[in-house]
C-alpha cells in the first residue's frame, strides 16, 4: 500500500455497480410480478419480495462496509448472491407448478431481453407484451426461434397454442433472465473481492501497516 493511501479507502458508490442496478430492477419486477400473479396473503409472495429486497440491500451494505471490513463486504455480497439464487428457485417453481415452460439458455428471447437493456420495470413490461404478442401471432417458431417458414407445421401450431396469451410465463422467464445476469455479475464481484482481500488484507492489516510506517518515520527523526 502506498504511503499516501488513507487508512479508510474510498468505499460505497454501490449505485454505480451494475450488479446493484440489475438487482434493483429484479426487485421492482418481482414486486410487480408477485402483486399480479401470486396470492398477496401467501408466504410465497412475502418470501419472493424479501429475497429480491435482500439482494439489493446486501449489495449496498457490503459496499458501505468495505471501507473498514473486506470480510464483511465479502459476506454481505455472498448473502446477496444467495438471496437471488433463492429467488430464482421461486420463479422456476412458479413455472413448474403451473406446467409453464422454462426458457432454455439457447432461447432467442433471452438474448433479446438482454440486448434491450431494460432500466425500469416498465421497460420489462413493455418487452414482455411485445414478445408475448409476437409469439401469439405466430411470428416465432419453436423454442423461441424466429422462423415464419415453420408456421404451417404441426410443431409450430402446438407451440403457439401452448403459450397462448399466458403473460405469466413471459413475466417469470424475463425475471429469470435478469436474475441470471445479476448472479453472473455477483459471481465476478465476489471473485474480485476475494482476490483483493487475499492481496491487500482488510482494515486490520492496513492499520498495522500504518502503525509500522509511523514508527519507522518516527525512528528516523
């Protein structure tokens, strides 16, 4: 650590973290999803909303704590990651229990949503409606792949019929796409935090180095 480095380095700034921004979007989308598709008085409704909120809050708290405790930052970031993983399972259960399809990783709709770069829950809602209406009109083939040449086939007709006007399928899958992005970002964030902790240590190590430096400087006078 350079001599001029402060004992407590700059910390916070979580609002600029992409992981925080996506997690916050997931939270807003989840609140809207649960109010629309999950019984408000059910335990699942509260658990999903709280898991989404936990993801956001723990990223923020971890960022704030990083100034004096890298260990706490790592712990809270991992709690955020775990909360979002729990939320993923809730969305997957929602689809499975209702016999709705979980979009495959190769489904073109996943890439389309990511490319859209939604910022608000309204942005996601607009995309869901557009994509749902596009699929319902038969402008997309099986597995979410564009292909108007397949419209007349039995497989295409069955696929269109099975997803007919079920907004909850699209809403849940869109949330899962955003969750996948948020979890991927947090995985990289955790790896970077762990590496920084191993190389630089935490507040205790910085305090020790500052004291050693002060003693050396004092001894030279």
